[in-house]
C-alpha cells in the first residue's frame, strides 16, 4: 500500500511542475500586459532557468527588454529564440523592432518580410512592416502591407493609432476598396475615419454602404446607429440598433445605445426597460447604471436613481458622470457639503474616465481610440454645477472660477455662460452680464431664463440712462 502511494506521488510530480510552470508563465504574461515589466522579467527569468530552450519565454523576455528600451538584451533573446526555432516568425519580427528602433530601417524591413514569408497570416508582422515602410518613405508599400493585414483580419486596426494618421488610414481603406469594391469592412472602417474627422454625412454613407454589401455586418449596424444618434436622426438610429439586435439579441452595448436614443426621444419608460435589459446582460457596466439613474431621476424616482449612481461608483469609483449627477441630487436635497465633495471627486477624475450620458458608445477602433483624448463634457457640467453650489454658499469668487473653467472646457456650454452672467449681474457688472447672456442665447435660443435675465439687465441699463438724463437736466 505504501509503495502504491509512493508510485502515485512520483507519477504526479511532473504534472505539478508543468502546472507550476504554466501558472508562472500566465502570471508573467499578465504582468507584461499590465505594464509591470519588472515583475514580468523576474518571473520570466525563473521560467528561463527552468527551461532555457522555451521559445515562448525567450520571446516574452525579448518583448520585455524592448519595452524597457534595453535593445541589446531584446535582440539577444530574439536571437536565442531563432537558434531554437529558425521558423519562428515572431522572433524575426521582434528583432525587426529592435532594428527599427535603432534607425536601421532596411534591416528592420528585411526581418519583417522574412517573418511574413514564414507566417503569411502574421498580422503584427504586416503592421510592423507598414510602420517601417512609412518611416522609410515608401507609402505605397506601407498601404499594401496594411491592406494585407486587413484582408487577413479586418479588426487588427486597434494597433494602428500610434503609427498612422487619418490621411494614411484613409488612403489604406480607399486602396482596399479600389482593390476589392465589395470589401464591406473597408467601407465601415472608412466610415470610422470620416466620423473621427467630423464628416458625419460621409460616415453615414460609408456605414450604409457596408451594411448593403454585408447585411449581417453587426459592427457596421452599431456604428451606423451611433452616428445617426450623434446626428440626432433618432428614428433611423433606432432602426440600425434594432437590426443589430436581430443579429445579436443579447448584445448589452446595443441595448444600452438603443436606450440612450429612447431617452433622447423622451420615451423614458421604454428607455428604463431597455437600460434594465442591458444591465441584466452585462451587470458590471457602470455606464449602464448611470444612464438608468438619469432616466429614473427624470421620472422622479430619485431614491432609486441614487442607488443606481452608487452602484456605478462601486463598480468604478472614478466614474465622473455618476459623481457629478449624484452631487446634483445632494445639492437639490440641500446636502451642500456632500455635493461639494462629490463635485470635487468628479473633477479629480482622469479626463478619459467619464463619458457622456450616451456612454454605451461602441464606435469601433477610431471612435474609441481617438475620442478618448477629448475632455469629457461631464467635466464642464461638474464645474458648472460646482459653481452653482459655491454660489449658494455665497462663495462668489469660487463660483466665478468654476463657471469660467466650465466655459474653457466647453465654449458652447450655454448654461455655463448663463451662470457666469448671473454672477456678473449680481455683482453689478451689468455689461459683462449682458455679453454672457447674449452668448448663452446664441448657443441656446430656447433659453427662457437667459431671456428674462437679459431683459432685466437691459432694464437696469435703461433705468440708469433715464436717471442720468433726468439729473443732468436738473
């Protein structure tokens, strides 16, 4: 019996070692992906000492050293990997990266091309080759390389932002369409480029062409719905989202986008039901809870709205929209100090953390990649709301600074101009107040409060003139 147990233990020992190695390798990869290169290198070195011929470990070490700009070490581990497996395309590509970083473009291009000969469907190889060709001034070759990448995998474009301009991407997609006019993905991606450049109608045209070519192209329907929503063509946006849901009924993001349109149309009950469906499908999405809370507050369900904002903040403590909107509720309830704290937290959030109330955006690639660098309108809202709160606390100077900052972030923010005007008006700076009210009304012609206050300011000016004329005659 003892012998039997011993034999079992002996037979499982290699399995334990294998599992231990695999677990450590997965940990190193996670650390690398999260940017913790020091920990990733430490664990990789443990793996390398156990298996010095493991090409996966050698490749990861090469990548780690490249990220840390230790180019000689990166090249060393790539070379070791090639010695172990001369057919390893990734190792040649990594070595090409080193040459490119050193400015040795011809050597880099040769290594990328060799990698692609070994592995013709190597997407990163095409992207790296395209970047090197751009640096070398060979735009035609770069376009061909990128088009090849798209043909192997249409969704590889997430890595291109750091290498290529809108104009370059435009050329790539046009080349792809010229080569293959029925290439729906190229039409859709070109729509993304046009939308990112603010060419809404061109974007709509290209997305519509994409879904005409491929009636089952889910991402194109989502993008089409999003652009139509942005253009406030709500009925067609709804149609686009419903078509997307017919292709993917459990797509939480599409349910969320559709709910946003219902909200904009004033169909609050339908928006609430659709937001709830989105949350049911994706319960850990803070934007969904925030948007649901907005709709609930619109219906007067303030208590439930608070719960939803708090849920969003439990999921993402830096969710600026939820902080700002919850602060609004606290201010309306008279909890001024708590409101101020929440506004301050909202303003401390990173610019990319908060999205606008239509936060279920799924614009593929460019819509996500490039829009993240814009300052969210939420921050202008938060500054303006903070200004309102400080004004209630009689902190006029603080309120003035908040309104001014809101306008700097979003010059088209009519409410902030009106709020700033009210500060000037209360302080007796009537000409400045008139100028700000007029700006607010240019931005938002249907603004009764601004009209009334502007009229009152003009009355004050008129009364002053009569007073001056009357006493000057005396």
